[in-house]
C-alpha cells in the first residue's frame, strides 16, 4: 500500500530570495520553477504564498502567477520603511494555517533569514515537518540547522546560473585553444562513507536491526538538514547506496516496499573483513607471539594503512572495533590488571 501523501504549504520571503540570488549569484534572476519541481517530488503543494512589496518586483509577478503562487502585498513605503512587515505577516499566517489546516503535514519556508528560526521551532513543536530553502551565501546556519531538511537554491536541478554559463564558456574557449586539465576538488566521499556507516550502526543499535533506506535518509537529514546526495555527484539516494554496496561497505536486500531496500553491513567479505584481517596482521607482526596492548595499536594500524578509520565501518571508537573483531574470533582480547589495558593476540 502506498504511503500517505505529504501535503505541503509554501511560504516565500520573496525579497530575501530575489535579492540574495541577485547579489550572491552575479545578477541571477530568481527562478521559481526549480523550487516547484523539488517540492513536487516531496508531496502535494496545497498552499503557495509569496510575500513582498510587489512594486519592487514587477517582473516576478507574472512568473509567480504562472506557477499559481498567491501574491501577498506588503507595502514597504507608506510613511516610513517597515522592514519586518513581511516577516511578521508570513510568520502569523504560517502559525494560523497550522491550526486551521491540520491536513498540512509540511511547511516550506523560502528564506535564509535567521529571524524565522523561532517560527521553525514552533511549527516543529506543532508536529509539522519543516523544509527550508535559501541561498548558501545569505542563509543563517542557525536557520538551516533548525529545519528537518534544507535545500540550497544553487543546488536545485534545472538552474542555469551565471557561474555555470561562465564555466561552460571558459571550458569551450580552452578546448578551442589546447586541452587543459583543470584541477577539480573531488567531493569528500570518505567523509560521506563515515557519516552513512555511523548513522547505520546507530540505527541498528536502537532498533531491531532492520534499517530501511528511507529511515537511513531521514536519520541523515536529522543529523544534517542540508545533506544532499547530489552534492557528491549522485542523482538519487538509491544510487549512493548502490555505490556503497558495490564497494562492500554496506549490503542491500529487498525491503517490504519497492524502491525502499533494507540496508545493513556485509555479513562476510567486504572492506570491514579486510580491516579485521589488517588488525590480525598488525597484532601478529607487532607481538611476534606475545600479547599486544591496545594502546598505540591504532597508530600501528594507520602506519600499515594510512586511510584506516574504524568509523568508516560504523564503529564509534577503536575499542568497539577491536571488540567486534574479538567477537568474530579474529583476535583474542583480555583485560590486564597490571598494565590496566586490553591485551590482544591473533587467533
């Protein structure tokens, strides 16, 4: 049976987004289409409202009207500047809607202004999910961390940003002259693997051991609302999981619903088993038949394998990793009262 459809209410602090896009993205004109597409993938949008002094944004009125966005007029120049009028009106409307429309499950706030952080807290207190949308350069980290999920405008698919056009043009110019390999900083895939495995390990310990891909994605977003697999070059979360499975870091099996597999650690083989094998080798080489103290053993592991980290396999510490190795009878591990340390011997 299909999961209940999410119902979204969208509130745009349009001045914050439009001015932010213009200043942070080299004169880029704010586009609503990519936002509409991103929200369509997350549920049914039942309310769309944008707040601004529309005299200042005449060109945007037609664009928003084509996307069925209700324009809320907030005059800014009646006698004196009323800077926070749009913020207050938007916050009041959002809270009012949360009481009047209990079928709205998710509120989407298009703004990077930290002044909306108390609104986010209140909506979550009322058991509503909150998605934020804002510009990287003008979004408060406090606001982003408060949301259940935060989408950076620049990362939304479908945007033709000035920087991207300039890069394409520069690339074409270089290709016309001579082939030049430009240094590109790769995404931190090692860090991504650590976060995924740590989260998976924690979920397995707090549940009956069965973790679905959807549950893992929600947990990752709870840790970091700005998490987006697209930042690492993956088109979907499932593609990321398949990449990790191909590398032997995790294992996927069919779940109760199509497209939502069970995620676990490989029962045998894979990189975790290779790490246990490395531990056995280091203990054997270091001890030469005698027990090896746990202290300093991790440094020896890193000398043998500079990239070693127990956190890549979901373990919170090296002691937990060694205990897991002992449970699999890779090493024997005993507490020594005299040295006040664990002593390990290869099995």
